[in-house]
């Protein structure tokens, strides 16, 4: 399966924040939008990094009660994990494993066209497994063929 096929099943919206926002502002955004990952940008097309729930948790563990008022720029991940819409799902899985991240930015040149999460990967792998199981069942039962 290609990454582009996954993006067709999702909202194309990529949520971003500025590096000057506080961690508590981002956590409220996470809650309100029911997300756990944002792109950090000063302006469209100028990507500075990313921020995840894990990054925020690590900040609280390291800085304690000071963390909520820290700026995004102080804890964001500056190393972007990326792929293209033409990449296959196993490659994205390898990127996630190697980079120890749960989100990969899908790029078209220098533009972000979407985000693939570990949840997206699991959902599509499960769907694929269920389709294969059904096909094997039909084959064994001698049904499903025309």
C-alpha cells in the first residue's frame, strides 16, 4: 500500500503551531482537536520542527512545573521524519522504528501534504490482514470466485 492511499482516507488538515507558543497552549490544542502531534512553523512552508505529546511529557519530566510555560521552540524536535506519497507502508514503518517516532510527515517537494501516524499504519495493516484472511477463507471454501 502506498502512503498516498492512506492520505486519501484522512483529513488533509495538518495542524501547526508557532515556536513562540507555550506548551500549555499546545496541550490545550491537542485536547481540543483530539490530536497528539503538530508541525512547528513561523509561516506557511517554513517548517522548523515538530512537537508531540511525548515531547511534552519529556519536558514535564525534565523541567517539572516550569514546563507548561516553556516555549515550543525550547523542546520541539528539529529533525523531521519524512516520506513521500509514493512510498510504501513498510518503508514508513521502518522510518518510525528507526527514528522512534509515531508520526511521519508526508512531503511533496518542500510542502507537507499530510501526516501518517502509527495509528494509521496499524489500521491499514489490520484492514489488509483481514482482507487477506477473507480471501484465504473464500479460496479454501471455494467461494468468492467468478
